[in-house]
């Protein structure tokens, strides 16, 4: 079976254009016109990537993303009609890996999806275990422990943590993290990094407001405290 993309879009004209662009890349496309239909199709499909429009009739795109995230870490791209910080951040906080603003070029959509697929299919680093106080990271096993408790991260959050942990104390710029974690840089947005760091902190930091592991280096980026 080939790569399958689930697209969720209520505008038939846009949905058709997206389907044709994706099929031109050789991908199989499953279409949904509403949030309810998307959740039903997701349960019955083998989607490799989900593309969700924020403004949907009935259940909106944010809730569709949150519902998918409760049971799956499949890559999710949110689509918004406005380059509005609130919409972008809300979509990423709901669990999306990336976002696109309408109107977008088919080549940009394809590039985003290819980048997501590459990092999902790429192997993890071969480091057996990384330890930082109570924080234990096992890249080969895809496992993170905080003391005796397992920490459940999305694939993007996990890759971000492993990248930071690969060079403790090194400051990683947003541009470098976009390249290494998301697989692209020139059309990336630093908000992707900032929101995922914030989400990561809520899961691994005893006090996210006063982080002890993932630190901000003002004007430069982020580092994992050695």
C-alpha cells in the first residue's frame, strides 16, 4: 500500500485542488468534508499524514487534531486561512506538527509532507541512553522516563528532545532545529519551535515556568542543561 494522506476540507474547490496536487505526487488521498467524517475515516484508514483545515462545520479542526492525538502520533498539518498567531499557536498546541496558511502553493504542501514523512521513516540515533538527573532518554526505544514515570511525547516532541540532548549545553538556534527536527529551514517558522518547546516543558519539567532541563538562551535559541 502506498502513502496515504487524509485531507479534511469543507470547501470542495480547495479539496479537489489539494487532492489533485497530492495524487500528482503519487500519494493516495482520502477526503473528508467535516470533522465528524474525518474522525470516522481516520479510524478506518491507514493515514500516514493528516491535513486538517481549522474552520470546519461541526467539530472544528482543533478538536479533530486533539481527538486524533489522544490515540495516535501520526503527523498532522493544520491549515488556516489567516497567518494569525493565535490560530497558528492554537493549532500547534492542539498537537499539530506543522501548519500552512492559505493560499499555499502545491509545491510547498508537497515539500512539507515529504519532510514529515522523511523524519517519521528515518531511524533514531544509535545512542543507547541519555541521562540528565531524573530525566532519562532512550532514543533507540523511543522512550523517555522522568524518575519512574514514562513521559508520553509526540514524535516531534521526542525528536526535538533527542536533538537537544545529543549535545548537552550546546545552544541550538530555531533555524537549526527547524532543519534537524522538521527537515526544512527556509520556509519554516520559528513559532513551530517555540510552541513545541513549551509543550515539551509541560511534560518533562517539574515546573514548566522555571525549567531546569530545556533552557532558553535569549536571542540565540534553546539548550538542554548538561
